[in-house]
C-alpha cells in the first residue's frame, strides 16, 4: 500500500492537479508492487512561484530498502509533475538494478583471496 501526501505551497488547492498527481503516483505503486515490502510512503510538494511562472515539484519516496528524492522545475505545473514522476521512476529502476547486481554478487573464498 502506498501512503501518499500531496502538499500545495504558495497556491490554492487544485483538485484536478491533485487527481493528476495521484494517477501518476499510482504508476510508482505498480513498479514497486511485488518487489518491495510495504509500507511505501510518497510525499509530493507542489510549489508555485508568485513572482514568475517557474514552478517546482519535489517528490520523496521511502520504502523498506531505499529512500529517493526527485526534483523538477518548469513553467507548466502538469508537465513539472509528469517530469518529476518520470525522474522518480528512473531512480527506482536504477535502485532495483543496483540491488539485483548486489544480490547476484556472492562472496566466495576465491573472490576473498584476491583482496
């Protein structure tokens, strides 16, 4: 189960933007399902800049095995949310690949001898 929290900073709460972010966060749940032990915790901060149209989004993801952070900036809030989720998916895949490589590498007497 993915526990999600979406926080809006310097802007009013936007239900369509929150629904869009929740749909995108469900992609992360699909990737994590099966390989990671629950619970999963995702917290997203969507921050509008009042001085100029340069918005930011931060996403923190915590699982039993790793903690990741993705950050994105841009002018269109929906694109910024999409790009943040895409970055997080890339980070998750890299982390899973790293864990797979570590699991395949075993310490044998022969490998310890060369150290």
